[in-house]
């Protein structure tokens, strides 16, 4: 096998490979002999078809199959021989494939860059340290109370935080639009769950009162058929309920799944959950600082094929989050260019750290991650079996565990300063209330 390599542009390489005609002929002959043992042709018993007949009938097809397989196999051998690391599969270009001649083809592909991680001693990160106080737990319990409000019917004009039951009918240009009519719609005043004009109009209304309300749908409204359009609503109030918070008692604890131990057990569970959240948030802060610093300190030339793969993945993720399944509605590529480059670069850098430090995934970490994933599942054991039976799912868990090991190693190489923080600062708790 003869191999030549040409640097085309940046990380792109053009590999030209030549295989002797004798090797191609041997491959074709072996395939024809195997085919002769199994092929069925009219006038011949199975396994008794003369090789010359098989060659005449199937020679061209078998030759092309052999050429295709030889190109794939020899490409792997050639890149190994040339110490190349392809970033992705090649684009194969047959140059000479005629029967009876040598096989010559070109393979065009990008290679992975040479990576040398820069010294880490100059990197400094702040590690947040926080404890969960009794006051933090009190605030969380109050938030939980707001999740289970008590509504009591009242006979007075509606005010902010009331739950108002309405019947409504909306029209655009005099025509009822899809979803524009309904009964017993429950609206929490001031919560922003309906159009601003409707919410404002309901303030001060009483049971039995009706009103005509002019409103306009926002330009970015979810239903495109009405987005940006003016509508006229007829609304009538059928019930008004005041809102109050439940007492923190055994019944309240039971509503959150705490059947024994009452309020004390609820508080203990809440504190443990908050402490886990603090730990995870602090870990995320440190991880992000490390990765940002690693990315900035180690600029790399990146294979375009890997960047494009990541852009596509980010586009699809955005579609899925929006509940869209049709891939022909992918958002523009441009906003995802830099996030994709960062992902590719950090993947290569972290891979080099794992390789250079000979890190091997620790089974105990994998087991701990798996337990954490299934802990909140209604049937943890069943969920664990599903994960264990999925090679792809377990590879993702193992990859995350190995990244944790690499992060821990990085922390031994950089300057780390502990910085006091609060639960709210770390988690953002209460920012939207």
C-alpha cells in the first residue's frame, strides 16, 4: 500500500492511497468463491455453479463491493501508518477503480489538533461556601405554602391575588378565533396568566358582573394566528375566591409526602434537599470558572466538522425545548457558533487531561451518580434497571463521572480561594417572587 498525505487547508488533509491490483483481484476472487457456494441460479444445483458463471453474472457488483470495503479498511490502516487522528469520517474520492488495475483513491478529512494544555498555576477560582440556616428553611417552607394556597369564596369586588372564575368570549375583526371562548376559566389576579388588559379589567369586578374589554395579543404570543392582533372580549365573573396560605402542621407535611414525623420531619427533609442544592450549585460555580479559564488559556484550531455537529445538536435541543419535532424548523446557526466552539474545545482539552493523567472512571462514582439519578423516581429500582440496560445512558453517566475526576485533578493544580456565600446567592432562590 502506497500512501501520500497533503495538508489542504488548516486541519484538512488529503490522503491518497494506492493498493496493488493483485490485492483487489484476490479480494474479488474470495468473494466470488464464497458466493458460488450459496448462490442459486437456474439450471444449477446450489453450490455447483461454475465460478466462471458466477463471475460473469455477479463480477461487476462484487468488484464494486470489494473496492468499497478495501477503501474503508485501508483508510484505517493508512491513518495509523501516518500517525493521523481524523476528527470524523473521510470523504472518499475513487481515482482508479477499474477491474484488473490497481485501486487508487483519495480521502479528504479533518484531523484533530495537537493539544498541549498550558500551565495551570496562574488560574485562580473562588469556591463558594455556604450553610443552610434555620431562616433559609423558614423561607423555603413559606415558598412551599404558596404552592398550596387555600381559596375561599367571598362576596366583594376582586382584588390582587384573588382567584376569579370567568366565562369569556373573544373576537378578532368580529370573528370568534380558535380558543377564544370558554367557561370557568380561573385567573389569579396579578399573576400575569392572561392578557394585561383582561387582568386589569377584572380588578374591582363582582360576581355576576359583565364587561367588554379591548385587548391586544403580544407580537411574540405563542399562538401565531392571533399574535399581535387586537381582540374584543366579553367577560363575566361567576366566582371570586380570596387566597390564604395553609398552616404549617401535620396535614401540610403530609401534603408533601411526609406521612410520619410531621413538621419536624418535613423541615429535616427540606434542609437536606437545600444542602444538596447548595453543594450542587457550588460545584457548578467552580466547574464553570475552571472551564472558562481553561478555554481562554488554551486557544485551539478546531475541526469545522465537529463545530457543525455541535451547532446541529444545539439547534435540535432548542427545538425540543420549544416542543417542536419538525427538524425543518431549525433556528439560524449563527447564535450557536461560539457555544459550539466552546463545547468542542473543552471536550478536546478535557480529553487531553484525562489521557495525560491516565484517569480511569471510578466505579464507585458511577454507582453514586446512578443512585442520585433514580433517588426521586417513584420506583428507584425499576429506574436503575432501565439505566443499567441502556449502554448509551450508562456511557453518559460514566462520562460525567470521569469529568468530575478531571475537575478534581484541576482543582489540585490551580489556586482555590474559599468565598462565603448564602443559599440565596448560590441558588437564586426567591429572585422571581
